[in-house]
């Protein structure tokens, strides 16, 4: 064991050698180039998709945009009828504009937070004006139009017939209103343009009868490219031109009210489903830990599948010590092994071989009586400060073992 550790310990001038298991730069590139190429392709595809979607949605439902999906044509036709159109992008502007002579159009209700929806509903409910919601889904329709729920499945085929007694719908005839379908519990609601029995346009009058809320399942009748088809223009002008002023609300993520949580904490902002899902994950992790945890029990002897020579084990541990510069551990191993071998030779039980008060007097009596002062730093001293001192320690321990054995 001593010879192996001595051989494994490097000299101060030796340089670390590379092993065959260390991959070269070429090998690393060969292994990683497939993953790198895939990441580059995904990044390029993401950039292209973002650019395409950005161009396709530029000016969507914006009354100032002449793009195919813009709504400038509707605003121009309304202006010819004496209806003014004003674009707002903040909740405060939309709430301040609500009034009996104003139609408030909300272009993307689902972009509003729950707090924004509640504040907007409070302002429009008492305004006696008209509120037009464009394709609201489950996140917003229940708050902005109480009593209305959105069907998760959208309708197929956008061209529908009125199927109701609402004068604006009957005059317009067929229109491209297909999209989100709704159900309502309001008894006095006008349900128009049904698809598979469920309306895609609702008109909900207020309690006073002066104002109302219009829920439109699709924005197609407002697009520039679809305005001249079927009765789209007629229906759009009648729904948006009933008041002299039209306020076109385009919700923006830069609106300060979108990030104002009031007195709510972080956990109040989390949906209940996230908290429930986190609790389920916690229990799943606990069960997995119990399932995979180590079972403590009696030790069981097991034969190794292969026989490993003791010298190989010592060499492997010595190489690990050398790689980590663990001279203290190597010295402790050498001293412990020497004390274990010397104890039976001087009549000391193996259990007391590592006790200086027991081992050193016995060794001193076996050897020269004055050797105890030199044996303590040799068998129980401080770790060596360099490799040369470690080699010297190994030599001295070997010499001591030979002297005791032959004495």
C-alpha cells in the first residue's frame, strides 16, 4: 500500500497528463453540431414567424389603418353620416368617454385584466350609451356582459342569416358574424345570427332601456377587406352609428392600469388553478420521494461480479488523491494503516491502535525508551506540506514498521 501511494504521489516537477477519456475540441464540436444546427433553425423559424405575424396583425381593427384587416373604411363611412370616431388606448380614457351620446367599442376585451373589466363595466353600465364588445371570450364576457357565457367551440362558416327581430339585423340581412357563439340568461336579449342554435350576436338592453351592450362574435364585418361583402357594411354602420360619437378602445399592454394590482398581493394575482396544481405537484413529489427513497435494513453480503485486485484499488485511490492534491488524506491513510499493523506487534488491541496514550508507550518500550518523542509526530503529526514531505513520511513509516517487526 505504501509503495502504491508513493508511486501515485507526483513530484513537484511533474505535469498533469491528459487521459484518453478527455474529449478534444473536434470531438466536442462533432457531438454538439447537430444540436447547435437545430437551435439555429428554430431561432430562424421563430424570427420569420414573428415577422410574418407582426406584419399580418399590423393595424388590426384600427380605424386609422387602411390594411386589409384594418377598419378605416368603417370610420370613413361613419364620418359621412356625421359620426365622429376617436381612438383611445387607456382604460381611463375609455371610462371618461362613456356617455349617453357615445358608442364605446372595445376591440380586444380578452386583453383586459379582471380589474380593468370590472372598472369598465361599472362605467358603461350607468352611462346609458352603447357598448360594443368584439369577439369576447370566456376571460371577459362574463364580466363585461353579465349573464352571457361563451361557447368554447367556435362556429364553422362565417356567413349567417339574422334569425331575429332586431331591426339592424333584419335590414342588413346575411353577414359575416360567425365566430364565438354565446348563451344568455337575459329574458329581453336579442339573439341574432344563430349558428347551430346559438347566437353569434347579442343585444342586451340596460335596466333603464336607454343604453345597451352588443356582443359580436367575430370582427369580420369591420375589416376593410370584408366590408363590401353581403350585409357587413349595413350591420356595422347600424351598430356603430346609433350615437353621434364613437370611441374606439384599443387595449394596450403599456396601459398603467394593466399592471396596477391595487392592494392585491402576489398570491392574490395567481389563478386558483395554479395554486391547486402546485399542491398536486407537491404531493406527487412527496409520493415519488417515498417510492424511490433508500430502504434501511440489515447489511446483506453480496459477491462482486468481478474480482478486483487490491493493488488496483490502491492505485486508483492514490490517483484520486494526486488529482485533488489531498496530501492530508494520503498521509492519514498511511499513518492509520501503519498504526493498525504495529498494534498487534506490540501487544495492543486493534481497537486502541489509534490512541496515542496507549500505542506510543508500548512502541517506546519495544524500541528505544527515548523514542516516544519522535514517534508522536511520525504517527499522529500534522499533514505534510508538499509532495516531498509526503514521500519522506512514507519512507519513515516503512522503516518504523520494519524495525518493530524485527525487534
